[in-house]
């Protein structure tokens, strides 16, 4: 059965909600479209979060990110929208999304957006 892009983000119960711990995900195959030229933009999306009651299901994350393939959006808008959608789905204690966009016109762009405060005891390096 083929899979298709989806804007639905599935979650599951955090197996240790009483503990602060970091989940890190790296998504090196992200693509969206430049809203000015229609050409593809490529990026690695880095996701770090400290879950509360819910965690993000990985296949649904893959299909969610895939849904951007045909959308035109500026890098700043894409990263903030991803943060808003993931926070809305799992309501983490802390979340950070970083988009490392490949060189376009000689310029390499990185956009970072965060939600919440990093709990004490969890280092900045994850």
C-alpha cells in the first residue's frame, strides 16, 4: 500500500512522563518550494524536544514533512509552522526546530525556532 503526504501528526503516550528527557530527530530529506521561483529548496530539519504526556509517531512525522514538498514558503515561515504544528500535536515541555537549508544563490540559511524553556538537568547539547 503506497503512502501519501499527510498533514496529520500522530502521537502516542509518553512511556515516562514523570522524567525529563530529550528526544532528537534528524530529517535530512526535507523539501519545499521557493515561493518566488517555484524551485525546490532542500534542508535537514533537526527536531529536539522534551515530551510531556505525548510523543510524536515517526511515520506520521515523515508523512507530515513530506506534505511540504509542493508548498511554496519562505524558510522562516516553514520552520515556524512546523514548530506550531508539532507543539499543537504533542504539547511538549520544550521543543526546538532547526532548518539547515542548502545553499541557494551562494547563501546557506539556518532558521531556529523554540517553544518553552529547556528543563534544568537537560544540557543545551541534548
